[in-house]
C-alpha cells in the first residue's frame, strides 16, 4: 500500500470515529440522559481496552480512573428529566417543517397580521408570550392555530400539524447555528490534510535530536496538542483580560472562531513556505533539512485550535435550544468527522488532476497543495464572515 493511500484510509477511519459522540449525544438528549450515556461509554471503552498490549493497558487504567471519579460525584449531579413517550427533542423540532409544509395552503396568513392569540403556546398561559419573528417567516405557520389542530381541552389533536411557538423558535435557532457550523467544516479540513501529510514530510527529513534519539514521525503532530494546551492557558489568562482592558467588552465566541480561521490559514501558508524550502534544499543536494522546521506550522495550528474549539463550544452551548445541550458539544466532533471525509475527497481529486502528491514527496509538489489550502481557507473565512454578519442581524439570537 502506498503512503498517500494509507493517509486516506486513516482519514476515513478517524472520520467514522468522530461520529461516535454524535450517537452518544442523541441518546443522551432523547432517551437515557447524559450521566447514563457517559457511564455506558466508559464501561464499553474499558472492556475494549482490556487484554491488549501495554499501550491499551494504560488506556484501560485511565478509563477506569475516570469512571471511578465519575461515580464518586454521582450524588452531586443535578438530575434532569429525560424525554419520555415520544418527546424526543429531535422529533419535536422535526414537527416544525412538516407542520409548515402541511399548512402551505394557509393563504390568509400571508395577508393578515396574526396576533398572539392566533399561535399555539402549549396550552399554558405565557406572561411573556411573543409573536414569532418574521425571519424564516414560512415556518411561522407551523405554530398557527387552524381548524382541527386542537382538541376541545386545548391539547394538540394532530401532533404533526401544529407545534408550539417555543419549538418554532428552537428550530429557527438551530437553522441559524447550522450556518456557522457549516463554515467550520472547511476550517477543520486543512488541518485533517496537514496532519497526515506532516508525517510523510517528517519521513523525508532529519528527525535526529542528538546522536542517540530520533523523533518518531507520527509523534510530530503531538506538537499541535501541546501548543494548543499551552496557548489555551495564555489566551484565557492573558489575552482575554488584556482585551477587556484595552478594547473593552469581551472576546466573543464568534471572534475567537474568526481568529482561529486566520491562524489556520497562516499555518497552511507557513507549511507551503517550509515545504518549498525543503524541496529547494533537495534540488541543491544539501544536507537533509531538520524536522524541527515543521514545528512552526504545527504550533500555529495549535493556536488556531486553542481559539476556535472553545469558541465553537461556547457558541453552540449558548445558542442551541435547551433540549439539545448534549449535542452542542458533539457538533464539533461532527465538524471534524466530515472534514476528514472531505480531506480524503480533496486528496483523491488532487492526485487525479495533478502530480503534486506522488508516493515519494521528494518528486512532488506538496507546497502547491498547501497553497491550495491557503486559498481554500481565505474563501472559507469570507464565507464565515458573511454567516457571522447575517447571524448577528437576527434580533432574538
């Protein structure tokens, strides 16, 4: 198996792994609750790692310790009711577009200004009831009361023909969040491509540290996690307080995500320049380039991750409906999973139409791949800015 194909298989496998948290989040929000899902996944992970080699043995011990800590705090957790009897939040949100489509014929809705009394609020008296906003107005008819929607006691007679105003607002909030979420898929894609290609780069470079130690090529990407951990502390401990003093206000989640876009694009630019330097030295038959030259691009990616991962987490958790809090954390994992699948498609496309990625990178044009990722990052950053500006114009969000 050639090296580039191996990276594609690795990306596909990792992409599938990233979708596992989504399954857990759906189970937590819809059926079992967060605690039970975490407890079950910890037990499964522990059983999966038992009786393997030393590396998996260490993972098993770490899982066992984490499970023990989780159980120790059991008495202190706040209990929340888990949806029962068809009250899955995903089904409730799905009722909105279906009910709106079934009422597309409601012609008077387009010409008459509807009041609070024309909408369904769940059969409860709402002191702060509001009329649904005009944004995505088509879906407002899903909460509009029409003949036959309600039983004589005020309850829903036909569940897929009407929804509450709260469900309508939650659905609109989800649509708004998905626009930001979509821009972050192409933010993770260059990182997914760089991770494996950096390993292949390191194999062609001098990885010695002193006369007796040689850095494993697959360990190079650990620099990203180390730098992310360091800069996460610096950002929260130094940058955020300085931002408040010098500029005023807070470093909002969207600003952090935007800064992450910039740093990832800069990382791809540095990657292109370093690869150009490596190929230039190879043409001049100079001594092998040190693998330490790969550190700057990896550190820049780490800074980007320290900015946009916490920013995305805070944004999703604040803006998604209360019923989808578990899936808010898993949406980043979905971003990464799709990015790894997309990276495989991009690499395959590049190999078919160019000669930039041969099995031997010394005879290719990896620098051009990185410049392509820079262009992709700039275009995606523009898309993110557009989504952010449109999102900020939403009055209720």
